[in-house]
């Protein structure tokens, strides 16, 4: 079912956790709330569940208004039909898996035979058929996660909330469950709200990503859109762009901008028009790196190539020296100290070639289209 | 309008709880204050502010009162230093060294807890009274011309230290054994010698526990009444608690002056408790990791056996000698003996009077009363503690911090003072509770509220809030979620809190001192009465039974995996 949040504000004492937040989630959509800890993403989710009471705003699930501060509607959590997978899983250790999963159906006082059948179906779905009578304290992390999911799915929730459900698992299991979760969500066309601070998880699970900072949604879009065109340098930073430098515009040349890195003697060519609301990067006079009005040059580490010769056709050509080499399997991560400039982070595909030893002089380059100029923050 | 009602409904449970706790704790304290500042003792029909005066505080300027205050501070200070030395030493031996029989050492550390200080004092007066003490008889028997006088300041200090050392032992032992060994290993790896590491790493890490327990023991010995009365009184060493008792028992009773002294004693304790709570808070952040990894043991070399022997001396002084003395006193046929040799005479010892005593109506009644009040206070106390803990940790009800504060406040009030306040409260109260068992239950509830609250709240904090919330999201009403998820998961914590309260109530004398009647005597009261009337044999018999009951509760608690004594004051 669709979920609507309108002008939600939530505060704990004096600390404002969510500021005037609005978002519409379509029926069957998977929305990921992505942000650092403390950005308000979990609070937003808990408002939908009814575990937190906002100061103001309205929340609608399907056609039912479950919260409205003006009309003083506040449906208690047990009447909202919202499923939630907690970060800690919250699987009851003193009950069997069957009892855990059957709980909501027993609350509804369904006939025994129906309960058994629905529990079996959902355990099949998550691959735990064999474990029904096992005590829940004997499970591994991955199994607990599945029980928590099954327990929520069995009630056929109007919306399923997932609070960093994969963060307590080891990396390999996380990758597998991520795909499984996405598959289940798409198969059941469940409306999902998924909270995470892990960008790759967000990219993999979302129909849309809502990026949150300081209790607001600063950008909301399809994953690939956000990835390609973040609104600000701090969003880019969060999405794995590791080369971010304050800059000033020096000149324009054949529809390229020429930028000088603040405090360094290096020029960068960019084709990107200043993006983001109201072209915040235009203010070229400010050179103070701490000033949020100073624009930033942002380059993904995988967009940087390292060459032994400068590019003959011109463009971005920076001379530097390899300072750190870190082998990562299919990729090699280099840190290159630019001559008269900052350190660049480069992620280079290996293709069977030998690693460049520390101290090697290299030419670093990046396509002007891969160089983005962004405001430091999305203005409030 | 509806919002106002909703707000009221949200605040109602907290309000009711606060009101209940206020009656339990705050009102008695107000009565003490009222009595201290007026010329009339609170009595039905005569409470009011029209007889205010400061003259009660003149009693403080008497040499008796000054002496009592000086004694209290000096004795509590000295006793806590000695107790700290014993407790820390034993804890170090048991937790971190290769001393022989470390399990026995651990048992030595906690065993004196099974002897309430009342029993310990009684036994030591049997052992060390100048005229007829068994130890003095022994000294004279072997021809030594010296007399041990337990009825003295050093005597008081020694007995208090013996029976309060376990508190230091428990706290320091857990700090030393839960300490993350990585911290010490890091010091070794970076070139620290063993001695250096002990001094620079281990000791400072355990410091908050040492300090915290030291201050705790100071507060406990300061308010201790039984030892002060049993040992101090014959030696004419007054402390504040025994001074209060004497003022109340004077004829005519000098209640107003007793209240004035009580105010002073409480004020001192308030300061001490505030300091102690800070030390306890600091402790949380430093040592305990709970990883259960065993730290490296420190080899004692040639000090292994001397250290062990020292521990055994403590065990003998705190447990073996007192219990032996109680046994001899309980079994001997003639009330007085002039030398130990008489004990080897035929029919010098018999079970006759022990059996007589243990089947007497007095004792059976006291035992029934004790068990009944302890069980009631335990059950009700656990339930109230749960209600408070739930409100404080699981709701955002307004006023929940106040609730917590009130629940912890009896920590700063000496049991004897709270008992006095409760006496006046329930004398004045329109409900006929005074003189019944109910008033004893109320007293124990009030005195041990902090222990109950701490036990249950530690347990509720271990149950993840999400567990309960998920039941609510799955469609269950809140109350059902609590009973289906939260309560079952807290079972061990709740049961051990119940047993802790049982044990503390069984041991308590001071709080009940002004509240019992001849029909509602408890085991502790019976012992005290017997002692007061000079019936040492009776007192010894009841003491043995009493320790037995306490031991049974403790064993029960241990078999349930509970840490019984950790939460005690």
C-alpha cells in the first residue's frame, strides 16, 4: 500500500530529529532512507511504525490516516499492520521459531490449521522450513534475520520497515541476503522502507533512495540518478567519491571550466555545469575552504587513470608520484601525491598488469566530464 | 480537551507510583524533620506547625552527642579502612594470584555475609567479654595474665571490619576478574614489568571499585546499629544510631531530640552516599567488559602460603570462632562457666536447651513472622520495582526521573531513622496499620526499595526494547507484549531480586526496631530481645537457626544463578 508522510517534525526534548519531512512512497515501491547515524532515518521509520510520536504532521498508510497532529489521530502501533525487521532482529529467544512467526496470526485468532499453513508457507519463502520447532536462541545471525523477516511477512503487512537488517552479518552473507531480500520484495510487490548507512546496500535494494542529512531529505531519486548526479559534495562523499577539493573558477575555455584548487598550484578542467539547486557553485569569489559557499571539485577514484606519459591531446594531466599502494584483488588502490597539489585517490582495474611501486612518477588524468563541481552542502 | 485527558492518562500511572513512593519514603522523612523542629512528637491529633522550635538541637551540644558523633565518624572511618584492606587483599589473592585453594579463598571472602552483623556482634561478645568471654577464659587457662576487652572502640572497629569486608571483596573481586586482560597485556608488550603494570594499570583500573566500596562501607558502618548496641553499649561507647535508640528508650521518651540527632546522621550519610554514587557511576566506564577472559595469574613465590594463612586467620575470626562460640553457648548446660575446662565435663553440653528453644512458641512465632514479612515485602517490593523500572526505562512519562530519584533516596537514609519516621507516620495515619505485621512489611519495602529497583532495572536494561516493540507491531496490545515477551525474559533477574529482598529483610533489625509489638516479633528482634534481657543462651540458639535460614535462601539464590549480594548496600 502507498505510504504518505506530510510535514513530519519530531523532537526529543530540545533535539530536533526530523524537520518538516514529506515523502510519498508508491504501492509496491522500495524506498531506502540513506544517511549517516543520527540523520533521522531510523526516527522517520519509527514514526511510520508508531513507535515515536511526531510533534506535527500527518502519516497515511493506504487510505487510512494513522497519524494526524491536527486532528489528533494516533493509531497505536499494534493497529497499524506495519511489519518491522529490527536491526537487532528482536527474535524472541525464549520461544520456538514457529511461535515467533505465528505470533501475529494468533493475535488475530485465526484457526489453527490456517496458522500452520501460513507459517509453513512463509518459512518456505525464507528457507527455514526445517527449523520450525527449533528454539530461537540457537540460531545464527543469518537465520535470525530470516525469522524476523518471516515473522513480519506472515502478517501481510501494509508496509514493511527494515532497520539496517544486514548490518550485523558478515560480508559474504550480507551480499547473498541483499539479493534475496530484493527478490522477495519484488515477488510480493511489497511496499518497503529500508534504512541503511551503507551506500552499496542502498543502491542494490532501492527503487528510490532518499538521502537524509540533519533530519531532512536532501535528495530523492532513482539510485543511478543519485549516483551520477549528487546534489552536493557531502552527498558525493557519502556515495564513495573520495577526491573532493575546494576550488575557485579561473576561466572558461571551449565550454570547459578551468578550476584552481584552493591552496594548490593545480588546474582542473571540468565539463560539468554547476549542478544542484540554484547553481550554488557560481559564487566563484570565495576561496575559503571552510566556507560552505566554496564549490568543490569531486572526482570518483575509479574515474582516475594513471599513465606513464601525459595525454597528448591535452585535458587533465597532473604529474605526481605513487605514495601508497593497496592491492584489492581485481582493483588496485593508489594514493598519488600531485606535484604542487593534493593527494589523489585512484582505483585502477588491474587487468593482469604489474603493480606500480611506491615512488613511481605517474601522470594522473580524468575526463573533464567525470569532474563534477558541486556545492559543499545542499542549502537548507 | 481530549489532549488534556490523553496527557492525564499518560501521567496517571507515574503519578500513582510517585504518590505511593512518597508515602513510603518522603512522608516518614518529613515527620522526622517535623519532630526535630518542634516540641511535640507527632501523634494522632497533634501534628501541626504551631510548636516549632530549635531547642531539640541543643542536645547536639551535649558532650554525649558530640562524643557519639565523634565515635561514629572515627569508628566508621577506621572500620572501613580495615575492611578495605581485608577485602581488597582477599580479592586480589582470589582473583589474580596463584595462591592455593582459590575457591576456598573466594568462599572466605563472602562467607561472613551469612552472619548478620547482629549475630557477629553477639558471638564476639561471647568470645571477648572481659569477664566471661571464651577467649579470655582460654588466655587465663593457659596462664597468660592478659584480658581481651571486646567492649571497646578497637573491638567495635574489628567486628565492623570483619563483617563489612565482604562488600569490598565482592566489588573489587569483580572489577579485578572482569578487567579486560588486553589492557594489562598491552602494558607487558610495551615493556612494562609486572610490578610496574600492577601499579600503573591494574591498580588504577580497580581504583573506582576500591573507592566506591570504601565509601559504601563507611556509610554502612556509620548507620550500623546492632554492633554499636551489642558491643558499644557495655563498653559505654555511644555512636549516633545507638544514641538515637537510647533517647527513644529513655523514660520519658525523648523523641524530638532523637529526631534532631537523626537529622544530623542523615545529613552525614547524604553527603557520603552522594560521593559513593559518583564513584559507582565512574566505575561503569572503566573496568568491566564482561568478556569473561581470564587474566594472567601473578605468581606469589614464597608468599603463597603466608598469604593463604592470613586469609585463613580472617576466616577463623569472622566465621569459625563466632559459630563455635554460638554453638558452645547454645549447648552448654550451666549459664556461666569459670574456665574452659568445665566444657569437657560430662554433661556440660547437651541439646536440651537448644531443642527447648527451637520448639518454643516464641521462636516459632518469630520465625513465622520473619518468613511472612520477608516473603510479602519481597513479592511486593519486586512488583513495585518492576513498575518503577518499566516507567523509567520504557516510557517517556513525565516525571520518571523524579520517580527514579525517590526510589533511590532511601540509600541515604539510615534504616533506624527511616524506622523512626515510619513509626510516627503510621501512628498518625488514619488506617490502623501500626502494631500489625503490615507496618513491618511497609518498613522493609521502604528501606530496601533501592536494592529492588537496582536489581530489576539492571535486568530490564538487558532485555532489548525492540523485543517488546516487535510484539506490538505484530498486533499485540502493550500489556500482552510485556507478559509474553518482557517478563519471561526478565525471569532470572526478577527471581534473584526477590531472593535478594528476602535475604535483606531476613537480616534486618534496625528498621523494625521501633515498629514491632510483642505479637509481631521477628527472628532478629527475638535475638536482640534475648540479648537485651541477658538470655545469652536463647540468643545464641536463635542466632544459629537464623543463620541457617539465611544460608538456605543464599544457596537457593546461587542455584538459580543469581548474584545475591552484589546489589546490597
